[in-house]
C-alpha cells in the first residue's frame, strides 16, 4: 500500500479520503488511540483503531516503538490537540518493540541517557527536531553559496599535509602496526604504505580551497574534518563538519562581511523553515531554565535569541581592544577567570570570549588582528609586523563559531613565516606555487557546522547535534 507522509496529511488535511500511513508508535492510550510518527513532521498523527476489526493478537503487539501501518479514513478530530485523525480499518504491525526492554518510553529521558542510546535517540521529539534542523541548515549553506555563485569544492579527506600546522592529525595507514615493514636501518618503511608516504585525515580543506579560489574565483568546501585534540569539552569533536569559503581578491573586511551575511542568512532560514521544531526546543529549554536559579537563567528564549542576532550589527574589534576590555574587566581584576590575562599576547580562552560576547557587548563579536605568534602560518602579516589579519567570530553560548583570515599572498613573507614556525616547505611546494604564479589577495574562513547547529537548537553539548559523535575514547558505532 502506498503511504502518505504525515507532514502531507497534516498540511493538506484530506478529510474523507482513504489513506495509508506508516511509522512508529509514540504512545498508545485507552487501548484505542495510537500516536504514530514517521519522521516527516514534528507532530504525530492520531490513529483511532477499530477494536472489533482487530484481532486481539495484533492489539497485543501495539507498544511504543513498534513499526505500524494503518489504513482508513481521515476525519476531523473531536479530541483536543489535533485537527485530524485517522479512523483505521486496517492495522499492520511490521515490527514489535518489547516494552520490557525498549529504552525509549513516552516520558522525559535525560540527554545523558539518550547519548548512551544514540542508536535509538532519533525516535525522540528532541532528536527528531535537532536532526531535521541540521538537515535544513546544511541545505541553507549550499543555497547561500549557490545564490552567490560560489562553487562547491570537494576537498580530499585523506591528505599528506597538516593544514593548520598544529600536529593534531589522525594517521591513515594500511601497514600492520604489529609487524610493519622496516628499512635496512630499522625504520618503518613508509614507501611500503598504501600511498608510499605518511598520510592523515584532513584537519581543514582550506589549503586546497585556496588553490581552487585562485582560478575559479570563489569556492567553498563543506565536509568532515578530523582533529586528534584531546579536548573533553562540550564544544569539541574529533570528527566535525566544516564549511570553508575562500574568495580571491577579498580582504579581511570583505571576509567579515561575507561571514556575517552568511550567519544571518542561515539563522533566518531556520526561523522561516523549521518553526515547529524550533518552537518545541524553545519551549523545552524554557521549562528547563525555569528550574534553574535566577542568576543562571538565560536572559532570552531560544527563538528570541535567534531573532535578536538578526537585528544586530556584530561588534567588530581588534584583539588589542579586546585585551584592553578584558584587563579592565571585573573577573580579570578579581582573578575570577581560570586563566587571568596578564597582557598583550595572551591567547584567549573560551571564558574570555564568552565574557566579551555575553557580558560586555551582549551580541556577536568579530575579533581581528591577532598576535602572529598565536595564529597559523598562512595568515597575512600586518604592517606592524606583530599582528596577522586573523578574524574569529564569537557567539553567545558558544564562543568561537568561525575562524578565518586574509591569507599571506607574498611568497617571501610566507616562506619566512613557515621557517619561523617549522612548517615543512618542500611538502607544501604546491601551496607556495600559487604565490609564485598569479598570486593575489584572498581570504576565507571556517564555520564549525556543529557549533552552528548548537547555536540554533540551543543544545549545550556538541554531542547532541551530530548523529554519531566521535570524542576521545568514544566511537561506539
Ligand atoms: O579556527 P579553525 O581551526 O580554522 C581553520 O581550520 C581554518 N583552516 C578555517 C579557514 O580559514 N578556512 O576552525 C574553524 C572552526 C572553528 O571556529 C570552530 O567553529 C570549528 O571550526 N572547530 C571545531 N568544531 C568542533 N570540534 C572541534 N574540535 C573543532 N575545531 C574547530
Ligand atoms: Mg580557531
């Protein structure tokens, strides 16, 4: 029997028509009302079963989690909470779910519990909403760049270079770790490895995006990236998705404009296209927050926060100005920060970033012109020879959501920066070549996709916005 998706049923309300729906039981009340959800919509459809026409055997199989199909007439609902319901004449149970062992019951589960049952958490209201929003957000990213005539560049996942120069890469090898081939002087013979050399999972598609941008004009990547950093925080994953636009002839200010436009476009898209899911997450967060002590409650609800962000020009300040603000801030003077800022040159921790955003400016902040010693080798050095044209965008509740820069396009300056920072030059000959042939100013940035999903869904833990999180010590599937 051809099924009708429940979102269609709820949107078009074909009263009087005979239709078939298929999905999973969310709840079963009074031996008569089944709430069926098929993932197409936040809402479930109420199925009213005709007990006379059902065998008692079938009736016994209806429990939360079971997969069912129902055929019948769509009618106006007498009950509260729904406009329509399906009067089912036929009901099939495709697959049972033993109520003694099925973990997802029609009640509130903690996020920790659901993380342990990540294989089944898709079946909850919360994770249904999150993953629908995640989908819409990825579509909106492609739409934004497509509308602006950017090309989607598929950068490699296996690479031979460390794009960030931070040494946090996962090795890729086909050699047997217990019995690797050795050279005559007893070293592991990398020539015998699959690629004939050392390879890793990519930490960023930026360097490849630069090659393409200096020919195609403007490109973006959107793919998985990998970092073997041993961070146990609510904002770090070992495998995360990054969006990296790169534009020829853009300087750092153009770069900030593009990033701010993009973030607002994405927020607006989700507000327009994910209303039901957002409203549910908004209400759930409000309920949770109302149980917190007053001083820990956020000053805005989820949807209000998104709308508020759209209305603001992001603050744009230099690193030097930020250090000034932080040095004069109460938590720094009273040594309330875990890392007290001693002066210019200090790397900012997330507590400092969040102070600037949440306490000082109370809106998103773009920080630029960082000390060169705390940033990557490829960033353009300013005339002061102390700072580079880096920019980070800081968001409320998240901290750094975007990191980017204008790139060093001068071959000699880039070479001396690489030397200073011990970046292997021979291996990156291809990266240097685009400075040798037709070099030009260019800029780009990376948006941490999961941090963006965190921001729009209000989830405090990054593990709850990616279907199968990878973190230190955790890769269960
Ligand atoms: O600041 P990052 O390291 O910048 C780059 O990788 C540049 N190559 C980007 C570019 O200019 N094309 O990372 C960019 C963003 C961060 O701002 C953060 O949002 C996210 O990626 N990110 C992570 N997200 C989740 N887990 C991690 N371990 C992350 N590391 C970075
Ligand atoms: Mg960064």
